[in-house]
């Protein structure tokens, strides 16, 4: 059983442009164990995705038993003030519509609460990949940099950024690399041979990061011959 007596010190609402963002109706944290069948399926799904108790408590992962996000794992994102800035839902019963995003602006920094822009950063598409990378990682909730993230990167200029999107998103990865290189931010493009971080696991992901290619103008030009940048 997962039971956390000391709940995370987080705020469940966000205010942006006078619009409040709250976790979806029916949300229940996974660290509070119960006998519901939905709880058991949600927990089993997380364990299969190599999400452990530490991850569940740290990210306040939960699930829904009703509402628009019924039968979905809910993964929230919080800003530097521990205020909810986004969340996504993943169907844990294997439905056709796997992912559902909250109805809110994507001009945010994913997992900002856990991000140190003075250290090496890794950019990934989704939350489960982020949990596999574990350290100083930002889920983009897609394939593009938000305006807020761009500004933060330009202001803080981290010592290195690893671009680790899915291999079928090479064009998007190269656009991100181009932005980073043009702003003099050391950039590495990480390719995983058709897999994603959650599939291959933490250790192999970091081996690929350490063996990745540093991107410069010459490499970008070579890619430009076959890709639209």
C-alpha cells in the first residue's frame, strides 16, 4: 500500500489571466491507498511504467474516478511557487484516446518547481519520459518550447541543454536546437534509436545523453539539407 502521512506542501490552484486552474473533478492522490478498483489499476499502471512511490509523492500523481478525466492517471505540474500550472491525464485502461491535457495555457514551464536553470537541463515531450530522466528535466507537453521557457533559457543560460524528443519529432528537435545554439546555449541532441526514455529506462537514457552529439552551426547546416528548419 502507498500511504503518505505527510502530504506534499503544494497549492492546488493557479491564477493566470484571472482564470483559476484546479485539478480535475474526481482527482484522488495515489499516495492515499484505498480498496477502489480504479486505485488498483492506476497503481499497477504506474508500476508498469517504472514510476515508484517516490515519484508518486514527489509529483503528486493521482487518478480520477469521475468527470472528464475518469479512469486516467493525473500528473500535475507546479511552478516555482508550488502553484499548479498544468496537468495531463493518461488512460490506464488502454483506451484509444490515451492522453488528455487540461484546458489551460501551455505557456508554462513543465515541472518548474523541480527545475534548476543553473544546472544541466534535459527537455522531453511528456511527463513519463521526464520521470525516467529524473534529474532536472522539463516536459514540454508537446514538441515546442513555450514563450515562457524560451525567455527563461535566454535569461539564465544553463550550462548545457539536452534535447530528447521522440525520434519521430526530429524536425521539432532541430528547431529547438537551432534556438538554443543561436542563443549561445551549449546544446546536445539525443537520439534513442526508435525508443523513448520510459521504454529503455533511466540508466540507458543517461548513457545515451552522455554519448550524444553536441550541436553547432555546422551540424545544423548539415541537417538543414534534409530537414526544414
